[in-house]
C-alpha cells in the first residue's frame, strides 16, 4: 500500500483512554504501524478520550452501566470523525459494535494469566479467615469465593499505582491485576505470583489488544491488515462467540480461554454465580476453523446447565 499514507502534516489519529496502560497499548499500535509502513512516529497522533469508566471511580462498575463503560465515548468520537482508529483492551469490549464500526484487527496476545499481588502472602491459600481480597471484577470475586468462601471480597478499583497504594494502606490483604498489563508497563515485578489458568481461568480476551475502525474506511482497513495477528484473531473468535452466547447480563461472571495446538483449538469456559456459591465449567476441542461455532455451542450448553436465575445475586 503506497497511497494515502499518513504524514506528520496529516497524521492518523489513534483514540485511546488515558491510563498508563492504555497509552502503552496505543504506543505499541503506533510503533507497529510505523514499522510496517516505514513511517515516522509523528505520522500518528494519539488522542486521549476520557470514558465514563474513567470518570466515575468511586462506585462499583456493575452500578454504573456494565459493558461499554470504557469504550462508548471513544466509539462516538470515531463515528464523529474525530479519530481514525480506536485501541481497546479486548476484555473491556462488548461483543457487538455500533453500526458503522468494525473490530477485526488484533495485536499478538500477551500473557493471559491473572497476577496475585500481596505484601502478606504468596497465594490465596495463605490468607487467614476473613482476610480482605480487593477486586472490582465480578469474575475474580466469584472465583475467589468459590475456592475460598472464608475470605471477604471488597471493592477495589483503580490503576496499578492506585491499587498498590491501597494495599499499602491496608484496604485489602491482596488484589489481582492482569499479567499482560504489568508486562506492557514493564512492571512484571509487581506480581507476587502469576496464577495458572487451571487455577483461575482468565476473562474472555484477556491480554489482547483490539483495534476498531469505521467500516467504510478502506485506507485504514488496508493499513491494519498489515499488523493483524491471525492466531490471536482465531482464539478471540472462539472466546467472543462463547461470551456472545452467554451475554444476557452485564453482571455475569464469565471466564474463557482458547488455545491453539497445531490445527486444533481448545476452549475452556466457566460461568459462576455472582455470590460464588456455584461454578459451571466446560473444556472442548475442535478444528481451528470451527472455533466460533464451538464457542457458541459451549455458551449455549452452559446456559442450559445453569438454568433460570443462575446469574441472579443472592442474599
């Protein structure tokens, strides 16, 4: 592609949230595009957009709108022509995009594991009864309570720096972060331990960066095709089909992970009651090209197994 490449005088505008992690993801996207087309960094402009999820930090996510909290304003800016592409953490993304937008480009996936972070213990099993576990994730909350019902889970929002400060202040004995985010920030040292997926299955699409564009922007489509990672796309097709089949509620604890081995895709999925009283899991394989169909089937079967009211809060 040689036509209509961005220049310093007419840069490609990359929309992103303003956190350190979001900016690191935007910089990675910019650098991959610059390398692919031999362009200077100033042929790209990073545009920071504050989202509802960023503005409201003193209330649980489930109280202020669920999915879309970290994406809606960025997508509106793209539809308005204020930015050319949007860079997202894929675990924040709803399974459906607004009319006129397409999400079909993924960068190579980072470490999918959750990080256990604590100044007091090397793992959840070392915490005393009643110890406070800080997390704002419904998935992590339910997974902790399923395995360790004697622990107390407290609301714990904020960026990496904020959460570490809260740990120092004793708000909680431990918390969780994504290893992918710590790696991208150069802060893998923050993790006390990385938790294997066999112990804590990660969020759907955890560790993946997605790039969204306008459906009618052929120039951008051609540019993004040069940096798309096919294996990440294959894995996310299965995981997001699984999520789509289950996604009747934005307050649903769901975990899912697809992995590739030769021509085979393995998909593990889990749904949990929000109070941590029950979990349902499944583990299946299929040819890679059938990954999306496998995800849809697994999600549908899990809903049947869960039955009515499974995702309702108790107590």
